[in-house]
């Protein structure tokens, strides 16, 4: 399992959400193709940490009290 640690749960959830979102756009023949599915999985695993970091940085910026 990718991102197995408890502290990595947000990244893992982001990867699952992203893979689900992309998977919904796939045609039936693509879903049946292991190479296509692997490409989606790898994309989700690659992008999830970046998307999670971006969300955390935006959250930190919003909470910041000084300009």
C-alpha cells in the first residue's frame, strides 16, 4: 500500500480520490486494460503528495494573522 503511515492518511485519501475521479472518465475498454489502470494509479500516486502539500500551504496561508 502506498503511503501506509497514519501521518500519511491525507495523502493516501487524496490519491484514492484522484484515482476515483480520473477513473470515472475512463471508457470501459480502458478500465479493462491493466496498462491504462496502472497509468491512472501511478498518476494518482505521483500527484497526491503535491496536491496535499498545496492544500496544507493554502490552509496555513489562510490562518496566518500577519500580512
